[in-house]
C-alpha cells in the first residue's frame, strides 16, 4: 500500500494573538510546521500534502523549500473540511496518514506504529491518557472497551469531560473509506464545523474496528495553541536535546540553560558552561570548552579549543588550539587557523588569520589576510571602509603591529615588518622594515593646569 500524508496547517491560531500564522511560529529555531514535516518525510511517503489557508501565502513563501504539494483550504470550516480539499488527489487504495501542523514533536517511531496499526485493522488512531485532558476531544468507549466515537470538548457532557483518554488527531486509514466518510460529514455541532473526528462514529457503525495506539511520550502529542504552551514546549524540547548530547559525551553545566536551535555535530569531551545558544549548523571537535553566555551560529570549531565567556561567533571557522575571548566577536567569513588567540573586545570580519597569530585586545580586523605568527597590538584598527567601498589589508608572516595602529586599506605590510605603536599606515610597508608615523613629542615646562573658576 502506498502512503500519502496530509498535514493540516490552515488554522489561524487565534490564541497566539499574532499576524503570523500559528504554524510559522518557531520552536528551537524552526517553524512548527517544519518539525511535523521532518517527522513525516522520514516515512518516505509517495505524496505529502500541506493544507494551508490562513496567512497562506506567508506559509507557502516561508516553507517553499519543503518538498510538498500545497493545497489551499479557502475557508476554515473545520478539520474534516480541510482534509476534503485534498481528497481529489488521493488514490483510493492509498493509506492516508493525517497529521496536524501545530503538534510539532511527533516522532517518526510513533508514526510508524500508527501506520502499522492501520494496516492491521484498517483504521489506526493515536490517543493518549492525560492527567489534564482539557481542550482535547475525548475517546468514548463501550463496556467492552472498544472505541465508538470521539466527542469534542465543546460538545461533551459533564460525564464525558471526565474521560482522560484524548484524541491526538493523528490517524491513518485507506483513501476510499476516508473519502466516503468525509462526504457524509455535517456541521451539527457546537462549533458549526466539519469535524474530522466524526468519521470515527461512521466507521464504527459500519463495523470498522479502530485500533488505538499511544505515543512513546506525551510530549509528542502536545498541540500548541498559545504562547505559554509554545515556551513550555521549547523548554521540553531543549531538555530532550541536552540529554541526547550528554549521552553522546558532552558535559552541560545546566541543561535548563542550554539552547540548540539547529543541528549540532559534536565529538567527545566537550564542555558547555551555562547560557549557551547554538544556532544553525554547528560542528565542534574534541576537547572543546565553551564558557558562559556565548552565542555561536553556523560555525565549525576544531579540536582543543577554549572559547571564554561572552563571545558571539557567526559563520566562522575556528582552527585547532585557538583561544577566543572573553568578549570577542567573530563575524561571518572569519577563518582562524591553528593556535590563534583572539582576546577581549576584538571584532574580526571576513578575514583569515594565520597560525599562531595573536590579536589580544580591543581591535577591529575586517577584510584582511593575516599571516602566521603575527602580533596585533591593542587598539589596532583596519580602516577597511572609505565611505563607499570596502578595501583589503594584507599582513605577512611574523609582522609586529604596535598598539593603536590604523591600517588604511587597501594596504600591504610585508613579511617581518614592524609597525611602531601609534602609527597610521597609508602606504605599503616593505619586508623587515620599521614603519613609524608619529608627531614629535613636545615638552612645555612648568605647565599649570587651569583651576576652577570661582564665582
Ligand atoms: C482537534 C480535534 C480534537 C483533538 C485536537 C488535538 C477536531 C474536530 N478536533 O481539535 O479532537 O483533540 O485537535 O490537537 O478535529 N485546521 C485546518 N483547517 C480548519 C481547521 C483546522 O487546516 O478549518 C488545522 C489547524 O491548522 C491545526 C489542526 O487542523 O493544525 C487542528 O485544528 P485545531 O483548530 O487546532 O483543532 P482543535 O480544536 O485543537
Ligand atoms: Ca489544536
């Protein structure tokens, strides 16, 4: 049987109080809908449909890169109506799996179990037992424990509200049956909507057995309806990721103060201090220590590296043996070779820094190529911007740049040259020479500082 997946994502999500459609709100740096999509696509479906509606263009534009067929639900008349929009595209003999775009942490394993259940019985439904079932549809069973229908909370009697087995909304069944039952739906209910959940009762009346299965963990089925739930889910998810990393051999000082919004590939003996935020694609080698309060995005970090407190690093490459920070800012296209030291209040952008070079204090290095074993003194600035264009600074191996130097690009300082402190370099400096530009020091003897004027 070939598998078709439908993800419902047309709802507005009124309770988010947002112009942004709910499914685009982010969990761990990814849209809610993207989380569901990734779990779904792992099942290798023959077709995957996204039903969109509210804020539709925004949803489609943001998630265009996902491999899916987008079907519009012009009016949000309920979950049953949403599924109906896709039915003309679905072969009768397909197994159809229905997922919700606002339930982001569903796993591939649970979905596989659900598909197996539907293949065995003809109709699989994912349910869960919750201490607090409020807000969900409830699973109604007969005396023999067989499932007979779902009642939505708004339509439930006081007695039915006591049931703590809930409908997650995720189901799988054959295309032709789904089609038939969807056509018979009506809006005789509290919300005047076409409820997808009503097909259960129809199925049961025709003698269909509903095989219910449960998720590995309740977190998988939590839907997000408001921002409080969103932040709660974020913390759950971050804890799951932190524990997975600890299993892989990472020391995390406080898993509650660790955030990964993206993908991390990490080797052994890596230590994260508190308040670390990792974003995008990050790769970290062996024996790396990252101090408190760092933000690191899309970066490759080698082996035996120490990143001290309060560094911000983006789209950079940090070579083996480097020491960075505290308070360093490494910006896009910075490439640090082995054993480079970058100290406090140093900003590096679009520059390569050669092996063993040191930039330890208060400097700006932009659009530069710096060779090996170069020493950049405190307060050195590459003046890379003339107000209209950016220019390059090239510094050869073994150069010594004294403190408070300005290098006015485009400019080259050749191998082995020395720049005296306080110099403004505006022309190229030859190999093994000394460049110095300073106005001569004057001494005025017996100088009296002005005193305060008395009124
Ligand atoms: C639904 C279920 C409820 C279940 C709960 C689980 C129905 C009638 N109720 O309720 O039994 O316990 O999910 O989370 O199905 N959507 C559309 N088009 C629409 C309406 C909704 O695409 O016209 C989408 C939403 O974007 C969302 C999903 O369907 O992804 C669920 O809709 P929502 O309104 O959140 O349903 P619930 O009231 O939570
Ligand atoms: Ca919901």
